[in-house]
């Protein structure tokens, strides 16, 4: 093996080698930086998407809660209306029955009164006839 002759190695070659090494290092650094930037961008995008998903889920949950509350309120109002109508119908039926009973009682009383008056008249006529006969 020949001894390396430093004198034969020109300054020009040394500069070229240094420039090559620098270019390689710059290229490696750029690649590393690019990889890091890509990873960072991916992480940021994932984080943004997660935040967006969380926001959308919260909005959906709120909308669903509101929808459920509205449905529940409608059901409660329907039940209250049914109960209110039931009570009103019962009260109306009671009032109608009372009015009918009063009308029936008045009619019965009139009929009874007519019968009594007729009977009284008949008795009075009979009594008068008997007195006249005696």
C-alpha cells in the first residue's frame, strides 16, 4: 500500500470534499426537518380534527338534549291536557247530571202536584156531593 501523499492531494480536492460533505449534511438536515415538519403537521391536523370532532359531538349532544327535552315536554303537556280534559268532562257530566236530576225532579213534582190536585178536587167533589146528599 502506498503511503498517502498529502501533498498530492490538492486544496481543490479538499474544498470539493468539504463542499460535498456540507451538501450531504444540509440534505440530511433538510430531510430530517421535513420529516419533523410533516410529523408536526400530522399531529396538528390530528389535534384539530379531534377538537372539531369534540365540538361537533358536543353540538350533537346539545341538539339531542334539546330535542329530548322538547319531546318530554310535549308528552308531559299531552298527559296534562288529557288529565285536564278528563276532569273537565267529569265536571261537565256531573253538572249535566245535576241539571237533568233537577229537571226530572221538577217534572216529577209537577206530575205529583197535578195528581194530588186532581185527587184533592175529586175528594172535595165527593165530599160536597155527600154533604149535599145528606
